[in-house]
C-alpha cells in the first residue's frame, strides 16, 4: 500500500514528520504504510490542540472586553471567533468520518496495532469536536452578553434624556405661562406680578428651585445613582478600545486525507 499525504497551505506537522522519517526516529521507518498513514492523521489531529488553546485565550480576552465596555471592535472579534470555530469544525468533521471509516471497514492494509492507534486518534478528534462545540456555545453567550450590554447602555442614555426632559417640562410650562401677552393695565387679574419690581428674579429663582428639587428627587429614587456610578467606574478603569485580536486561521480543506 502506498500512502500519498496531501497537505494544504498550513502544512501541518509535515516538516516534523518528514524529519522523523529521514532521521529514522521512532517507529515510522520500522512499521508499514498503515502506521505511516496513522502518523500523518495523528499529526494533523494534534496540530488542532494548540489552535484551540489560542482560541480559548482569545475568548477570555473577549469576555473581559464584553463585560467591561464593549465597542464595535468587540462585536467584530466575536464574529471572527465564531467564523474561526466554524471553519475548524468544518475541517475536523470530515477527518472524523475518514478515521471512522478506516476503523469500520475490514481491510488487510491496516494491521491490528495500527487500528488500535487509529482508535486513539478517533478519540482525540471526538475530543476536539467537543471542545469546538463548547467554545461555539461560549461565543454565542458572549454575543448575547454583548447585545445585552448595548441594550443597557441605550437604557442609560434614554434614562438621562428622560430626566433632562422631565426637568425642563415644568420650566417650559412656567416660561409659556409668562410668555402670554396679557397686559396688566387692562385688568388687575392679568398677571399682576409682572408689575412687581422683583418679578423677573423671582421667576428665575422659582425655576432654579424647581429644577434642583426634581434632580434631588430623581437621585433619591435611584434613577441617577446607577448612571453616576457607571460613569465613575469607567473613568477609573478605562478599557482599551483595541483588545487582543483573534488571529484568523483559514481552513480550506488542506488537511483532508485522500
């Protein structure tokens, strides 16, 4: 049996396996072609574990960014992580089917020893697929948290705008009342306070007291307290707008075993 390994652009573990064959290290030169096929498959499978560790580290950084102060770059990194994990799953799934078919089919080209090794490789690829699914669920959760954080920030903005509008509603009413064109000379009931010497300063003082009273009322109700606390926390612990970017690893099916 002749083994024809086909590597893509990544050339996963090709040099390491080639050096072992040239230097006669290990059992690759001793065993037959079935063991060589297992060694190639095993090198491809083992190369995915460091990639998963890299993705896991990047997801931890994303989690801190999402909980802190998410930005548009955070959303882009979450989507990139989702695409990376989907690409890794698309590569690992056909490899699982290849190894499974080698284990199911009874062929004289694969010995019992190599079949035992292939079972171990099959367990590894199943473990990788499980880890990929776990990290995909984590990415989905991060996306939900990101959307929830944006919603909370929007609620904070709407709360501030509502408070400002509520404060100015009575002030607008007062200004509107005294903006009516009633002449006190025509009737003693036509705003007699307009002829008072301190009428204008009194109106200003009344409007200022009204605005301050409303702000104090809102603060005691807790409507402003959460916003002030969030602003203070952001000022003391600013988050970098450029979190650790997830490295995009393209999988074009170069690791498929033919």
